[in-house]
C-alpha cells in the first residue's frame, strides 16, 4: 500500500469500503498474531518531569498538580497485582526525570522485579533518558522499551516539543534502543493541532520502515493546562484512530498493537473492543495504586483508570472471552518478521 492509498483510507467515510478494511485487518491480525489478547500491567511510577511537551498534562510547566514518585514497595505491590492476574508484562511508565528516577535506582527496581517475577517481561516507558541509562536498564533485566515518536514530521515534532533538540534525536534514541537489544515500541497521537492526513499517512509508513515490535496510537486529548490544550485538534476522533490501527496491522502484520486507554477514553462503552476487532491484540490495564492515578493526568479523565484493578481485570477478561478471543498466556513476545 502506498502513501496515496493510505490517505484515501484515512479520508473515506464509505461504510461498505470500511467494512472490507476492518475485515482484512482482523483477518491479518488472526493469521499473524493469533486470537490471544496480551495484557500488560501499567505502573505509573512518577509524574515528575523535566520536559515541556506542549500536549502533556504532566509537563514541567504545569504547576497546578502535585508531584509524586512511587516507593519501591509500591511499585512491587503493583507488579504483584499484575503477576496475580497472570499478565505477561509490566510497563513502568513515568515523566522524564533523572532526579526523581535516578538511573541506578531504576536498575535496582528492575533487578528486584526480575527476582520476584522472573516469568514477566519488563517494559520501560521513561522517556529519552540517554544511551547510558538504556544500557544500564537492559543489563539489569529490562526487555522492552516504549518511546513514541509522536509525529514523523520534524516540523510538527518541534511544535509538540518546543524545547527538545529535535526529531532526529528521537529517531536516534529509537535506533539506540534497538541496537541495545530491546523490543521497541513507538507510535503517535492522532489529530494534534496542525496535523494533516499526509502527516498521519507518513507516520503509518514510518512504523514499517522502523521495523518496530510494538505500535501504540491513540487520539490526542486536549489538556486544558497545556499550550496545545487550547488549540483546535484536527482528526482526534475514534474512526480515524481505528483506521490507523487497521492500516498499521496491514503494513506491519506481526507487530503488537495495543487498544489504548486514550481510545477507551473517547469511547468508554466499547473503545477497547473496537480496537481489538480492527487489528489490535494488546491491552494495558492500569495497576498503579489508586491514590496516585488522578495525579498521572497526561490527558483529562483517563477512562476506567479509577476502577480497582481487580474489578477492571475481571470485567476485561470476561469481555475478551465474549468476543471469542482468548487471554494471552506467557510474555507475548514480539513475533515481527519484516524481511
Ligand atoms: N515520559 C514518557 C511517557 C509519556 S506518557 C515519554 O515521554 O515517553 C505516554 C504517551 O502518552 C506519550 O508518548 C503520548 O503519546 C501520550 N500522551 C501524552 N499526552 C497526551 C494527550 N494530551 N493526549 C493523548 N495522548 C497523550
């Protein structure tokens, strides 16, 4: 599929044609990665951040929130929950802060998780902390790293990240992670102010060129406490998000694709299921201690995230089975093969 064809899909509202896109994406998903839905427990380790990302509610410039970093025991308790639910991986996510999360301390956390949950994959989503930190954490036992490029358009990237050295550095970080031996995930927000169809089509093509193991996409959700929260979003809607998931599945057949919390935030009723039936094969339930979740407000009112992990897990596993899918067993490693 070329750029023009991708753009055509992104722009169409022809329902009969879209039915064929959904069917094909679902068939490729089933053939290439199977019916299992892999679950990854998300731990929001810290909302401290030094960056000024123009879209993100926990950016350094937002002085209206109180900042926290979980203690080791709190992280381990969250991991224990994910382990008890049988999740294949735990994702440690945070703002970008070497003060709040010193490299060595994170390495110790990783080693402790390794000891207690040797069967689980450890996934990090801690921002661009530099090659040295990436290496230290890999040696400590981390398996995967999530770092969204946010946009494949360097100009738009600059607008999204005003004080960042630039898009090439984000790309270089993704390459470093791959060379160090992580399974690497990236992705974009959909419909940020100023984004064009051509930008989004180029994003999808770039997922393939980068040979990613995981691709996460979700709608941009304006946060009032941020510079971008007051601008007009473009196509940050559910249909565009579902098309992006489906097209990603067609271009990167074996990649792991989450049906994201941001998608569920704009469709509480069935966002997770819709993503799963149009190409996605992963869900990342929140296992952060409940008292911290409201403080990790990267965008307003994150869906379901205030529900107790036990309740959410029980309902989710039921819903997965009701769709005729199974709950993933084991780590759910990347099965990508590009060549
Ligand atoms: N500090 C880490 C984790 C960021 S939060 C990092 O920089 O990688 C994870 C993702 O949430 C981000 O990569 C971004 O794509 C998404 N996100 C942040 N703010 C958002 C918003 N307002 N709407 C939708 N998604 C958002």
